[in-house]
C-alpha cells in the first residue's frame, strides 16, 4: 500500500468564536492549527458503497486558557464529534495542547473540511469556548515519472553543409521553421541540406565543445519530466588529443504544441583504450 504525505494548512485561526465566563474568567482558544501528517488508503471499509477512501491522520495544536479547572477538547465536523481528548487541567494562563486524531470517515476525504474545536468543562459538560479551522489539502503533486520521448536524429553528414551556431557551450536551440533552420546552416558550395517538414516536427539542436578531441557523441535519452519540461541527456566521449572540438546533436520530435524548456545534461567521459 502506497503511503503518501500531504501537507494540509489551516486557513483560519479564529481566536474564539464563543467566550463564556467561568470563575470570573473568559475561556479562550488561540493559535489553533490542524495539519495532516499521514494518510492511508482504506480498502476494507464498512461504508454504504464500500468504496476505498483515504484516511487522514491530523495533528492539532494550539493554546487554551482564561480559566481554572479541567476541560475536554473536542473536534467536530458537521456537529458530529470526531475526537475527544483526555481531561486537561488549565490554571488560568495560556496552556499549549497537542494531539492527533485519525477518523476513518470517507466523507472527510475532500479537498477541504471545516473542523470545529470545542473546549468543554470536564465536570459539568458545559461548552466553554470554540473555534473553527478550515483545513485545505494541497493540490496533488504534478510531478510525474520521466517518460521517454521518441525522436529521429537529423544530420548534415554526406553534404557540403555545416552547422553555424551561436557561441555557447552546452546550449540548446529550438527550431520550428525552415526560415529558422537556414540561420544555423552554412554551405560554401550552395548545396542544399536535408529538408524537414516543420508542420509535423520540431527540431532540437544541442551543441557545445570540449577541451580534448572527440571520439563519439551520442544521445543517452530524451525524456519528458513535467508538463512543460524535457531532459536531453548526451554523452560526449573524448580522446587524449589536446585539441578542442565542437559537437552538435540535432533531433526531430513531434511538433511542439506549447513552449517547452529543454534541460540539457552533458556527460563527458574519456575513451578507455
């Protein structure tokens, strides 16, 4: 069973909605917060439809004070008591409290819930004060497992053309039209370069240089890491020759439907003889 951790934040810290004098003092709650510290998927529940749901474990913290005596702290949702604390002795000043509760209620598996915290006189059962806390679950993480992106390599090999790219090391250029591609290819003989159907494809050009000669350059992977990000992983294998060299890799992928960020990761390794 996969256990997830979601942070929940208290949006309202109402000091006290109701204050009742006890022994000439005013009972009050303050700085009340509730957060989820764990959640567990419940599959063998006894609800009417017997559908799986997520049980949240909450941590409640705050201060209670303004009176002397024993009290009980309760947590309610829609006037239904979810939790009762052990009797707590208060001696007038603000006293901190902290407890956890984990109600197995399918109807609490919502984006947000309105909880009511009550302080009740332990001897007489009278309500001393209460406050409400709206607890909202953060949106589920949009982080996804990287997925491989299919691509075709584009090469100028076998032509009289060569790449004419801006200065830069480990850089990326996105090309979406033939007019753009012309800026990055030069040919003294006026020879044409392999055409690309930019109605179907987008070109990713990655390039850089090394301080030594290059034996090989290859693409390890092209992956989509989020809704708007790609990771292009390239390995450059160098030789012992102390001659700086440039490298270029051009890939064709399905036409981009939005602006993507290409994160280029270059791993330079030395050829082992």
